[in-house]
C-alpha cells in the first residue's frame, strides 16, 4: 500500500518517466511469428499456460503497460514473454504515483489508453468499470492463488493479490552497532522502542544530526494499522461505519508525537522518513514491504535489518500486530481494441504462471507470495522483511480500503505537525470526512473474516 504510495512515488520518480502512452502503433515493431510450436513445456499447476501457440495469428501487435514502480521486474515479464512471442511488442510506461490515478481513468475512457495497467485495490471503485474480466478458469485461479476468492465478482475476476504486505521497522545496522546495540536490543514494546530511538539519536549541540526514529510522510502507513494493537477495528460491527475518532487512534497519535517530543526525531528533519533513511540520516523507520525492494534498488549502500513492529505490552499477543493488504496483479483495458485485449489475455496467463517472474516480483515488493507454488521457496523464507512479520495469521485484512482513509490520515497528521491542530480535533475531522466520503458507497469491510475477530461498537 500505498500506505506505501509515497514510497512508490519516490521509486517512480527515480526512473525514466514518460508523459503518456508510448505512442507506438498497434502493429508494434513489425516483427512476425510463424512458428506456433516452440517446443516449450506447458507451465502452471492448476492454471496452465501453453506457450506453443501463435498470438494474434503471428501478426505484429503492440501493447502499452502502465506501472508506477518496480519497473525492472515488470520488464523482465515482458522480455521473457517477447522471447517466446516476438511479434508482441510490450512497452513499459512508468507513470509517477502522484499522477497515475488521475491520468489512468481518463485514458481508459477511450480506445487509446494502455491495454495493460497495474492496479492498486484502494482505487477499485475508480477503475473497475474500465476493466475486462480475466479470461481464465476462476476455479484454477483460486486454487493457485491465496485470497483470490475474495476478488470474485459475479463469477468473474478482474484482478487478484499477487502477494500480501504489511508494515515493520527498518533499522540501519551500522548506526545500530555504533550506538552499542546488539540483536538483544531489538525492542518488543513501544516503550523499549522509544528508549532505543533515543540511543540512536545524534545531535551536534541542539542541532539534530541523526534521527533515531522518523515517521515524516509515513502517517497513513501506520495510523490505519496500529489501533488494531489496542483492539480497535477500523469499522463498526456493521462492516460499513468507519471508526476513526476513538481513544485507540488518539493513543497512537500521542505515542508517535511523544517520540518527537523526546528529541528522537523532528517534523522538520527529512521531508520523507524513508528517503531520509535511505540517505543515511535516520536510524529507524516504519515502512511496508515494498520498502525492502526500494532500498536495494535506490539505496544499495545502506546496510539494513528489519524487525517486527513493537507492541504495547511485553509477552502478550495483541488483538492484531497490524493490518495487511494485497499487492494486486495487472488489469486489462476493456475499451482497448479486441486484438490487443486478446494478446493481453494471453500475456496475463503467462504472467500468472511464471513462477520465477512472480518470485522476483514478490521479493521486490516484500510480500508473502499469493502464488501457492512459492510458499516454501527458500529465498522467500529467508527474506528479512517477510521473516520480521512472524505469524501472518495475527495480522488483519480490513478489505480493499478506500483511498479516503489514506488521504485523510495524511491530512490529519499534516494538520497536527505543521498547522498546530489539536490531535483530538484533527481526529474528529478525519472521522467526519471519511464518513462523508463513504456515504452511499457499497463498501463492506472484511474484518469479520479475521480468525480472532471481535466486533466493536
């Protein structure tokens, strides 16, 4: 999530950005394919992909694919597919997150929008009407992918989860060692975390030189999940009414404010916590799984470790450690010409059954694979971010949370930190705006599916 989006935006901004579609003709590079039988094996477990076919009868065809990050992993899918089907020319178009959800719906209204595009489930209501259903057996898809059943709409699937992601604490190993900390100092509780943050803070007189903890611009990432540790659901028992203005969320706000009040960080030190960490100015940040891939690609010199987000009380399992969300598979433009849609559907089957490609994508996003054949992969099990979560069964999925939560949690924190708005009043304002935004929408929370679910008021 983009609980995560600020991050993904950083990633996106760092790579080549194109203004719109690639501008290539639908005939692509003009290459033809005359060999249906490539002598390649059929792949997949329940959902199968047979590469020994001609796509678009072997005639040249071009597909634009919009994404906002993780471009190398997306390009690897395209390259591998084009090696099998050289007549299909796929161009990755990297659109920054800040513009993506404004530009994409506009482009999808006509016939010249991208044929393939990446999806984030928080924008479900914004794009579902432009999406073509997957042309795959739903039973096979749900057998191969965890949580796929939750995405079935009237017997059809438009996107599913490629992996499940949550938050954790990332720490700079060099700063950790320099402060005299060891693995034995990994904090279990928030009180212990605050003490560690103080030890990691470096000042030159009164000037902050190194933040022990920084959460600037990461507000929505933690605010929507930390209240679960205190037993507070995001929605009332009806699954529709948002429950934002409550003592649990206020306690979360006060806890984070106190760490800045203690001098371990500052609202004015590093505009974005994750960038500050990557630049070697901050010792600890809270971030979702996508950050692991971002660090490796954008800040490869940073030696980092990951540990599970602290809890309020030592030795106890909270109601839930945090929330999780799914990183989504790609979508297909229902308004694209029929030949391009057909080619995109073939590419989709390749994408969903490409075990190596899906593994690389999961590791890049820092997500638990939804593709079941990867469940016991040793590289997945050894991944630091995934190890940090511990027992994923104690994380809760509230459903495809509408973007109003992220937008208003971000505004709430900006008002508190930079506009001196009282936290209680900012929380009340967030509740009112989210309630207004959800009114009349057919949203239903999935919190009740959590095994340890206890309905709230």
